C-alpha cells in the first residue's frame, strides 16, 4: 500500500514541476517501498509520454525519457536489488526503450511533415 502511495506522490510531484520527490519527503516510506514506488512511477511517466506524443509534444516526451533514464541510471547501480525489484528494474529498462522508440517515431514524423511542406511550397506552378 505504501509503495502505491509513493508511486502516486512521485507522479503528482512530476506533474507539478517535473521533479522527483526524495525518500525523506515521503515519510513513513521505507527504502524498499520507495524503490518499488519509484520503479512503478517510471511506467506512469511512460503512459504520460505516450499521451504527450499523440499531441506531438516532443519536449514533454524528452522530459519523460530523461527522468526515466536518470532513475534507472541510479537504481541499476544499487548492489543486489531486493525482492521483486530486479524484475521492476527490467520493466523500467523496457520502458526506457519504448520512450526511445517514441522519440524516434516523432523525429521521423517531423521530418516527413517537413519534407511534405517543402514539396508543397514549391508546387504553386502557373495554370
């Protein structure tokens, strides 16, 4: 229950200002609950990124990718993740790959639209 609370509070803070709450800001959460909530939070961030991508808000998707990358970069340095945290970390790695793919798709669609605009701009020939 406290892991879910941590996840919800982390996501709320992220929506407010893009930051991640520290464990000390989430009392009485212990380290395992915080870590579990933090890893689950990456999934919420990814769902938020998908919604942003549908609106072509590339900067928000980049922000999501960055926060997930930072979290995983720190979590994966921890020796011997407890309990089911290794599985959650693996899911987080998959989430990061999905965010990378979303950004790649956005860049392709942006280039495609730019090419179409360039082709259309020169097509005003005489009748």
